[in-house]
C-alpha cells in the first residue's frame, strides 16, 4: 500500500465509521486489509479497494468488522451500574409519565456482555425491577459481534467478574470453557446495527432514558466525536443520562450536556429544560 493509497483508505474508513487511524497504526491497518484481500481472493490493494466501493452491500460489513475492537466482559466498570440503580433510574422515573417504559441503550454493545450485564444487574440489585416495563437495546456497527451477542455463549474471561452464584443463576454450562446465558435474559435484550455517527441509523430507535456508550469515542477524532455527541444527545429523552468510559469526558467534546456527579459515577445529562440560545 503506497502512502497515497493508505491516506485514501483511511479517509474511506473514517467516512464509514468515524474511526481515525494515524500513521502509527499503519501496520494494524495493512494486516487487516491483507486479511480481507485474502478472503475476497483479490491480488492487490487497488483491486480490493475498487471491490469494496463497488460492492459495498456485500463487502462493507465484513470490512468494518475487521477494524472494530471488542474488548469487554460482564460487569465491566460496574460503578456505573451502581449509579444506575442508586440514582439514575429513580430520577428518570420521577420525570416520566406513569407506566411509560424505561429504555436503556448499550452502544456499542460488542458481543453482548454490557446489555446482558445491565439486565442481570437490575434483577439482582434493583428492588423495583418487577414494577416497570424495561427495554434494553444493544447496538453495534460490527455484524459478527451481534451474532455472537444473540447466541449468548461466553468463556471464563468474560465471566471473571461474576460470582459463582450469579453464574449458576443466569448461565447454563455447556462444557469446561463455555457458558450460555439463559433464555429469559437473552429474550430480554434486543440487538441491532447502528453507527453512532450516522443519524439515519440512530434516529429510528427513538429516545432513551439511559445510554451506555463506553470506550468508543477514544477511537474518534474531534470532528467525529462532536457528531457522535449530537446524535447521542438527540437519542436521549430530556433529562436522560449518558454514561461514557472512564477515560472519556463529554465536557471536552460538547457543551450540550450537563455534568452530573453522583456518589458512584460522573455521568452526562440532556437537560430537562432545553436551552433556546
């Protein structure tokens, strides 16, 4: 891949995903391109790039899948789950009409550990869970991880933060290395595709009470972060909350959100009363 080809490729990747890759990531990029060239039996980068753009309906999804990072496990950054049940849900219920669903969104959801963690956490730690209609949606740009999420099969590392009692209660052991989450939990979470920098893909899901969007914005440049922030803002109900990863700060990205500091976590809120500047 020549310097010019690398720049063209990174521009295309940025356009489709919002992910920005500097020159220092060139080896990472070239390895994954080589994998896709081998999978499509194309002899050169130029041939593959032409194929990618002219057959996007077929190749775009596996192309994007090759560049996503899916590092996750159950109860990751669980201080935000504490915050969810100690503060966020109570405050959201106070603002909502009676009997209106509580809507929670995990984006990107990877192989499902995060949205399933939310479901299990609510059952284990929120006394009011049976008194509310709760919708949990997991979305990702990577179609392969969504298939894995729907299957709900996990290894030891994914379950390392869970107690033996929780594993026994919510998982079926398949063999020495794998467990499948029980059908009741699998059925409680819906999965679908969405690209956070494309409002045409986020808007159809409506608005949510709480969005978990953790450890994704670190892969974006400043412009993509601003677009993502605007789309996340529009995807929240007034007074809804956004939870980011521990290394991310919305305060450095957008002034749309209010910073909320609770005992367990710092989160970002769409104002209850909208400003009209």
